């Protein structure tokens, strides 16, 4: 079975990398948070995969239903509908603006939905209006937040060939070529024929504020448990970077495979050499239900699939375009 799944794999664009996945394993969902600025006043936009196979009409119907649901409720402060705006820009773009909370009129959610090919993505940001301006943390006007959303929309494109996706961060079948300063992502993959199987990828370009210990050190506390069967652990190389892996199976036959890539402190290449982690799991609770099942794969099969996927991780050609700040630093 594993030979059949891993002999003819397909290449997928993932963040700033490409990876080979078994036939039938495709992007289920995910998001990337883009950070603009690195000081205390940074701003963010979250880009989320909403659907990987939709049409303009289905998109319009889905968001119209969402807007109608929001409009049913009134804000307790304004005594008016929480829905502030529902605007069809064109058949491929829809804008929503609504209040974040029943109890306050301060927080405003701003969302721009884009259909790129068959992929529906949501661009989400928030504004806070009516607050007293603080010079150390100035309040950004809502119009400025919208300006950022629409500029980002112009920097997103669909692609066909993963190896030739060009500069930017790949999220499913779209590429985001923005001028952001940091990116933090989570992407999941699944196989309909094996609903208990999931493969996930997490990435962050910069070192987090509270950096965790290395993977092998973190997993020491569970390595000696009687219900954990160790498959393999140690130092490895992944995508040309130093990494660690910890692979085990549990008593429920749920295979748990993890890999961690330490952050490379070279600022100019932070997007090309991010902190990353991967996980392959099979068995346990099925997504969206209370049903628990045994793994569709034996530990040995899970290990073989892991090796076939992980060893294929490689930097994507031209994934990181030179920026003016980078050029001046060279």
C-alpha cells in the first residue's frame, strides 16, 4: 500500500518550499498571519483558506448567508445591526465589515474574500475605533486597514506549477507576494480515502518571543512512557537545514511523527530559512466527529510514508524576491 502511495507522488508548493505528497493527499485548509512592522505597533492580516473547490456563485451565496446571519443581531451600544457593510466588488471579490462584539462598538472586523482559481481565501484584519489616541500606540484609522487589505489582494495570485510559483508565500493554490516583515503559518493536508490520516506544517520566519526548547528535549518527558513505542529520534537534515525528529506510535496505533527546524538567525534569509515543524498522524478521533478509530497504517508504514514526504522537502526556486532593505544590507 505504501509503495502504491509513494511511487507516483505529486509536488505541492508549501510556504517558501516545495514538497512531494502521496497521490490523493491535498491541502485541506490553513492560514498565514502576515506581520507589518516588527516593533510594538506592528499590524497583521490573516489569510485563511476557506474552500479549495468553489465557484463565484457558491462564494456569493455562502458569504451572503454569513452576512445575513450577522445582520440578525444588534449591537447593544449602537442599537443597530452588527453588519456594517456587505459589498460585492466583483464576482471574484466580496467585502464584509461588521462589529466584533455585541457589547461594544469599538472593535470592527474587516474581511475581504477572494476567489483565485477554485480557491477561496479570506483576508482578515481588525480596526478599533472610538478609542482615545495614545501617542505610544496610535490608533490606526479603519480606512488605513482597508487600504492594507486591498493592497494585499493585489499581491495574491493563483499558480499551476508548484516549482514555478514564483516569489511569495504559497498557501494552498495561491501565492502571496507581499511586503510584510514576518509570517507565521499553519497548513493541513488530508486524504479522503484515509480520513484518520493528517499531515500538518507550521512555520515562522522569526524566532518567537518565548522560544521553546529543542524538540528532543521537549519530548523527553513522554519518551519513557509504556504506551509510547519509539520508532526513531535524532538529528537530521531537512531541506538543507539542521533539524530534529521524534517519531513514535502509541497504544492506540496512532502514529505520531514530528520534525522541528531551528531558526536560522540570518535576517536577510529569514523567509528562506524559517523555523518549521511537521507532523504526520493516523488514528484516534476523526476530524469533525466523536468517533475514534485505529490507524489505517502500521507504524512501519507510517514511517515509510514520513520518510517519503519529509525527504522531499526542498527550497522553492525564486521563492524569496530581493527587497530594497535586503539589497542595501548586502
